[in-house]
C-alpha cells in the first residue's frame, strides 16, 4: 500500500518508532513474528502460579528521558514508580545489610555525600570513589583514554581497589551492561556513570514497574498506532527485505510482498542478518560488521515460597553468584511470596542445568536471608535468555550500525545499533526515535 511505513519487529524499539511515526501523522504497518509484542522486554502469566513474570527483570532510571517520553505519550508513565532519591541496598553473603542513600544535593555531590555516609564502603574505598568522581568531571571527558579499555582495566587504572570493584563497581557494570567487567567497554561504562550516577539527583533515581513489563507499554503502544490509522499484526513472519538497485521497497512475509515507502527493521541483530540478501550482507561493510557482534546471556530464577523471606523490595548482592534480588510480591503488590533473582553476563552459567542453577540460587538466598532457611519452596521457574543483549566490548562499538543504512528506504532500530548506550530499554527507545526521525526527514 502506498504511503505506508513498515516496521519489522514489535519489541520496544519497533513500538517506539511506530508510536512516533503515528504521532507525526504517518501510517504504520508493524509486523511481529511472535504471537505477542514486547520482544525481550515482556511479561507473561506463569501457568502454575498465575503470577505475572517478566522475561527478565528491568530497573529504570531517571535519566531514561526517551523512555519516559514514550510512556507518557502512550499514557502509561504512571505504571513506573521512581524513588524520591537514589537508594541502593546491599546484602552480603554473611547476611549484613547496608545501603547507599544520596541526599538532596547538586550533582555530583549527592552521590559523593551518599558514599561518604554509607556503611557499605570502608574509609579507603570512599576516597577511591571520590578519585573516580574527579576522573569523571566534564573537563576530563576528552582525555580519559578509556575507548580501548575494559571496565576492569579502567577501574584499576583509576585506583579502584579489587574489593571496591567486586562489591560496587562490578555490580553496577554487570547490571547496566550485562557483561563481565573484564570484557565490557570502559568507554560505554564511563558514559553510563556520567548519565546516571554523576548526573542530577533526579536522573540518578531508580524506577521500577509496578505491573508486568508488557503492561507498561505493549497494548498501549499498539492501541496508539491503530487509533491513528496504522496496524499491528502478530504472527507475521518476515522472511526477507525486498531490496533492488540499492533501494528497499518493502518486505516479504510468507507469500505476500509488502510494499512500503520505508522499512524500519527493529529485530535483534542475529535475525536482521538473515533478512538481508546474502550478496549485500557480504559486500556492504556496515552489514558485514554486524556479524561480529556476540551475545551476552541473562538468567532469571523465579522462586515461590510458602511464607515471606525478606522485607526488601530489591537489593544488590555481594559475595554470591546471583547479583540482584527482587521481591515481586511486594513490587507488584500481589501479596505473593515470590522472589526473582538475576544473574547477568551469565556466559559461565547459561550451559548449566536448571536444577543446578536452582540449587545455587537457593544456597545464595539462604546465606543472604536467614528467614528463607525455614521457608518451603513451592514452585520455581528458571528463564534463560541466551541472546538477551549484545556483548558490549570495546571492539563491538565499531561494529554497531547507524539507524540510516546504505540502502535507501531501509532503517535500523534496536538496542544493538549505534546508540552510544549499552543494551538497555532506554537505548532501544532512543533507537526507535532515531529511526523514525530519519524516515520523516527522507519522505515528503
């Protein structure tokens, strides 16, 4: 159909692009391969318990400006709850609870003061955090030389001790970047710290969805697009891009050739490389580079007990295999004794059996929370997302493609594209907006 923009992929990047184009008066046709929207950031009803389970737990931040704009546009921003100020609780393997609470001071003093008054850090470690704060000052941004370093090498260069790295910086790195600090890009992590921790107190706050992830955006975004003359079609498998003479004229979906004025491909990079004609994939460097991206897995271990095991909504974990704990019964206000544990950057664990992972999770939980030792496990669910994100090594930054491709009429969106952020919800939304902007600039 003429004057139509096709979006391939109904994850958060594709939906953000579709909402923005629909808001600007363009007719959108979104095609999603699966029978549901949301991609890797979705929720579902667990059949045994009836609980709403996220495919992977996500924390939001005040600095997620594009995400907040997207949710506000579709009318669901109130489904997130943000802290009044940054507060992170830490549990260690000995059961000790400490916290980092940031006072209402201008940046970066809110964070530095929070560290100074926290029992989570030894005196020498507090001085090391101050040192890193100076290294992240805007005047030093161009001369930090972190573009070819791993996070671990950069932190060591900046005088951060092994204990501080393991119990603070590594936890933040793995949560934000889903990768081992020995592999993750220091340049990207530095950018995350500037935008999140060392930005304004409002931007540093954490937010959490009070409903399942899908309920935050999928139906509302779909309704927004449809109400403005577009369509959202599920179970529509796109098998190829219709490219000839350097122009993308649509997509192939089953027996149907879907013509379009522009195509936004908002699928994971592994899937995108199967849609590009083989000769173009081999000859065009910006497409060939994508083949060098590598995945990083996330494992979520969901546990249901016969009684409460913690008073905490969520906490970072020290000295354990599992890195983060979320009490979903409290977060979702369901009254369930339902705990979700997260293991990011899980390269060394994704091949383990679910039974083995469950045993590790329970051992960790019992060392962290004495109350859990008397609790009976009534149900469990282990979710392995093998292709959760791309691995954000410093080498990967040069492989991430721009939204505008060498093929006229073809645009890319997704957290794996060149967003200058690691693979986050914010990066995905930004990529959708960027692709939509390029489409609007290219069409009359």
